[in-house]
């Protein structure tokens, strides 16, 4: 799917037969599905496996992921506590298409095999549109203003955080996986690393990483996926929306905007993503799972 292969449907059906068909009777009357993957199954897009009825699983179920049931219980409790203590449920901080500094470009060459970071004009359009959707209760920064120090200083004030930028996975040292931001005139290097996220005090109900491979990381026994989403949970975020492979910029923008529209219409987070996926699935341009299936909800699905 990640390589946009047109002949994936048989493989997707085999994955369903192997992993979910044995539980078909239990799942028959269930509309919501929570997946707790193990090992390499973290990289499998369950939403895009093909069922007995020759439909993608996302057409039948609302799907979310969790590192474990214990972590899920903590995430749900965290969200419920936020509802009791805050009335500011729509404020948004969004950053997109940051100015690429020398440190970010050089680090990318080391971790991604000389792959060059490119500007993200679609990401800029994405966050500008989000500003209109959320209105006066939003703050949006692009280019050189999408700074790392701004995130560290201000992110704790917002209920929704949205990063439309490059995400770099470091499987060898997962706490050095990072989001690329602008360096600006500060002492920061423009790389918001997982260990830095882990040490932040966040109060967001939702963090969206509209970036490549932000759901990936090293899988450790008893700990699940160690990476950006794990760091955000430790920092105080019950739900993240992250990607499982390198995404297409234009289709990602369409998916993300539709997700936020659904969320603002009082749908749950998992329902919001499902509806956005189904809308894209029903178009000619973005019908292939490569476009609509890479993003997943991890944590509290409500």
C-alpha cells in the first residue's frame, strides 16, 4: 500500500483471513474496533484489510489503536478529567511548512539515506484552512514563524495541536525521532525530538501529526511502539493521529481538513477519521488505500 501498488487487494484479503476472520462471529455486531497490535502488526493498516464481503474493514468498523488496554484506560481517564476541568475544547495551535534550517536538512541526510527535505506548500494551505475552520480560537504559524521554541512555550495552552510538517523516524534511537520545525532566532535547533515532547506538560485532547511515518518507531516488549505518539501520551495527550507510511502531501491535506470538519461537528475522533477516509475512498482520484489509509487514531477514540 505504501508503494501505491495496484495489486494489493489479494494480500489485504489474506491479512483479514489470517488475523480477523477467526473472530468474525464476535465482531459481527460490533461497530467499534480497538486494535492492540504486537510487533510488526503495528505497521499493518487494519483499516485497509479486505473482509469476506469484499469491503475494506473501515467500511464496516470505526477503528482505533492502543499500545495496551492498561494504557487505553489511562488515556480515557485523562480525557474525562479534561472534560471536567476545562471548557476550552476547540482552541487550536497549528504549525505548517516550517522554514528548513541547516540542522534539519543535515540530520535528514543521516537518518533517511541522503533523502532531501522539501518545502510543503500543501501543508501551508492545510493549516491556513484550519485557521478558518476553528476561527478566533486558533493560532496558526507557517514558514519561519513555525518555530520549535514557540511550540515549547505555548503548546500547553491549547486543546488541539496540529503539526503539518516533516516527521523523521529514528528506529535505532526512537527518542531522537523528531518533527521538523523552524529554528528562527532562538537557541533551538528546529528539531522537536521525542524526548523533548516527553518532557513537555501538554493539556491537549488531541495531537495530529500530519507528517510521514509518525506512527512508526521501535517496538519493545511490554512497551509497544516507542516513538512520537508514545512521547505525546507521556506528555499528557490521550489521543494522537499519526501516519504509518510516507504520505502524499495533497491527499493528506484533503484527509486532514475533512477530519477536522467532522471533529468540529461533534463526531468522535475515530469516527471523524473514518468519515474522512470513506469520503476519499469514494472518489476516483484517491480511491487507492495509499491515499486514505495511512493515518490512524492511537489512544482514546472519543
